[in-house]
């Protein structure tokens, strides 16, 4: 899985890169079909941080989730939860759907 972080002008770029990459790889490592993860961190003018995460899968379309909060970590965790829900749905449909594999 390739993880790319885009946070221009972030005050602590190196620590943030390491933390986000470790956290994303820990949370998404069970999804073997995930190929590329892009994270965009933007500080809005009203002191709110927006974190957007897009995931390119082996098959299918790119999925995207974003979240905004005054605290960057909360926005990141919320966006990651949204991505995980979408990946679980994708996994259920494409990889282990029990209703498609039953014989009657």
C-alpha cells in the first residue's frame, strides 16, 4: 500500500507524515485490495482543519471521505472511520458476500 500525505505549510510535517502513515497502515492493512491512499490536510481560514482521504482500490472506483474540525487529529480520525465503513461495504460486496455464494 502506497501512502501519500499532502499537507503544505503544516508546522510539523515530518512527525505528522510518520504518524499518519503508521496509523493508516495499521487501520487499513487488512484490506488487501487497497493500493494507494492519499491524505490531504488543509488549514482553513477560520482556524478549522479539513482532512480528506482518498483510496484507490484494486478494482472499482476511487473512494473519498473528508472531515473538518478545529482539532486536526479529530478530523483525521473521523475521515478514517468514514473510509473504513466504505471499505467494509466494498469488501462485503466484492470479496466475501455470503448471499452471492449460497446454493439452494
